[in-house]
C-alpha cells in the first residue's frame, strides 16, 4: 500500500471525484421533466454506472497521509456541507412539480420518488453519517436535517450510542447474524433500532439524574424536524405529495439498512466472559477498496477503519489488506443487489465468513451462540 503525501491529498483534483454525487441533482431534474423510461435514470446512475466504473477502475489501496491537516481537507468537506441545501431544494421542487404534472402518470410519479429515495438514501444518509461524527455542532445539525428528510432521525442516536459501542455483539441490532437473510434482517432492525436508540438516550439521561423526557433529550429535536418535513410535503404537494414524500423516505431507509446489512454480516467480537468483549478491530467490518463506489460513497466502504477510528474524516480513512480486515468481493452497489436475493448472498458470503472465522478465531469450535445472538449482553449495555 502506498501512502499519499499530505500535499498531494490536499490538491483539488484529488477531491473532485468525490463530487460525482452532485451529478444526481441534474439527472433527477431531467428525469422529472422528461418522464417515461427516464424515471429510471437515478438508480441506473447510482447502482449501474458505478458498478461498471468499479469494473473498469478497479481497486484503490492507497492511503492518505494521516498527518494531513484539517484545513487541507476543505475541498472534500465542502461536498458534504453543500449537500443538504442541494438535496432539500431538489426534494421541494419535486414535491411541488410532480403531484400536479399532468404529463406524468401514476407509475412515473412513483418511479421518480423511488429515484428521489435513492438520492436521499445512497447519498443523503451517507453524508449525514459523515457529518454526525464530527465535532462542530453545525455539521451535526446538517446531519439531523438530512435524517429528518427521510423520517429516520433516531439513526443518529442508534448509530453513535448503540452501533459503535456494541458492534459485533448481541446488543447491536444492525450486526447481521450469520445465515440471516436480508428480508428477515430488515423488519427486525426497523423495530429494534428504534427501541435501542430510545433506550440508549434514556439511559444517558438517567445517568445524569434526569427524566427521559427532559428537554435535552434529542428526540424533541428529532420529532420537531420530522413533523416540519411532513408538513412541508403536505403544503407543497398536497396529500399526493405527502404520500410520495413518505415513499421516498421508505426507499432511503431501505437503502441504509441494505448497507448496514452487508457491512457486518456474520462478523462477531470474541466473548471474553463476565459481559466483556474484545475491543473493536478492523477485522469486525467488511472492507472494500473499489475505487468508483468509494467516490460515490465518500469512502464508506473503508468501513473497517471507520469503526477503528470513528472520528476520522472520510478522505483520511485507511484501507486494509486481507491480513487485517475481511474483504468484500465487489463494491456496495453490487453487494446490495446480491443481498436482495438471500440464496445468492449466502452462496457468496457464507464461505467468506467461515474463512474469516478460521483466520482470526481458529480456537472457537462452537459458533451457535454467536450465530443466534445468544451470548450475554455487553457489560453496562442498557436493557432493551
């Protein structure tokens, strides 16, 4: 692996590929104005084009110099900072235009807001994920606004207070269990993530001696922002607009949980006894170094390093060789499509999970408790 010098990392030309997500805005506008089969342009752009680019561009195992200063990342950060106003403007315009468009049929309108869900899920939630991990409060506010636009505000609490703490243990709902198909995983996490996020915030307030409904509970902000988004959709698009808004939110959440599913499938931390688990290591997340899909997803596929160093900004995320982290055979766009067909997914991934176990935990003979989530909860984890 090559280390990219700090001066090279800071150059605009190296940041520009991560701006390819912005092309989804004009693609969405043209698809809306042209209608017909063009309503499929957004999923084709996000899933199809970047899968093809991955095949052409291959993998990138270069790592940025970790001593690159924060000020040198301005061209990378900017795309995440301008995304909310760009996505919000597009969403508002579509909510106003599409419901009243006489040249668009019902199927076209549903297809367009499926595409809008691809935008707000593939890019919007992903950028919210980057922003919620940062220290500046205004960046975390941008994350809240993006999550409210898909009615999934609790993801911030669940991700920061549950997932990052308890990844690879029975307390983490989004660590997909071995042999658990996506269609069983999805309804489970929709329920368990909401429960675990609320319990985590309530437990934190309780440790301070405060009531769970204290004004500092972020759920007041979550509920307020989501209510405002629903009202805005109703005002701009009427009842049809409101229904289309909820539809795009559902598609966005489906996209998010597909990604959650593939990121940790079958990977568990060793139970050490007495409610203790080993520390989170790069081996506890699936890694992917595919160049083009990492441009689209701002290095989210370097997920092993994200969990190892959660506050590291995306341009500095490191990739790992197979000696240190398990590797996905394809980038996320292809892997999410595979995950939608459980027999295909298990054929591709189960042997990789078994190889991972043999590589890192050859002494564990009985995996039943790990497979079924039957190991004890981590010490100090709030009860669900």
